[in-house]
């Protein structure tokens, strides 16, 4: 992490292991051999700066809005889950764009979304790929996030 992107913070590196209806994450880890007794040690990986922001955006979009209300974050998340099962139509893709932009307005580290592309995933009928570019607060470089897939059908 460079000094210019310290404000983008650090967090545990999470791996998405299931994205149907409710996303399931596990903490990413790497294994190394300990010096003492040559035991296997698992360390948690950390993400900082740009990579942390990329992960935070995807987590915000895949978390149903209001899911963290009991923890004091009633506005965290997105309404993307409302589109699951509604069909991959142009109207629903436009609603998905609206829901993504609405959720990212609440991300305090993002100044603006400069690009948002949603397109039908190759070889599927019900899945879309999402790619977006964001300009973080107090940062001069745009960060690309994605592509990641969302099931609409």
C-alpha cells in the first residue's frame, strides 16, 4: 500500500465461496512452515488500499440492503437481491444499474462512479457480468472493479 492510498483502509482478504441468494465468504489464508517444530501455520491475508476497496464494493453489492441493520448499519448493502429470479431483461439490467449506483452512493470512500457496464454473460441466459470504474475520494487514479457475475434469471 502506498502513502497515497492509505485512506482506502485495510481488511481481511475474503474469498467468495457461494453466491447463490446469500453470499458466503471465508477468510483467505495462506500456509507457511513454521521455523519451530516445522509445524504448518495458517496466516490471515490482508488486503489494503485499492484491493480492499474492490473487495468492499463487491461485498456491499452482494449483501442485501438492511442485512446489517441489527449491527447498526441499516443502509449497508444493495437491492440487487430483489432481482434474483426476475429474468434477464433489459428492464432488469437497467434496474440493476440503478441499484448498484444507489448502493455506491453510500460508500464513503468513492467520490464517483465513472463507468458501469452490465452485459449478458457469454453462454448463459440468466447471468450478467458487471464491470465498473470508480474514482476514490482524494485519489487521482480510477480503479476498475470486476468483472463479477450476478444471477438474474
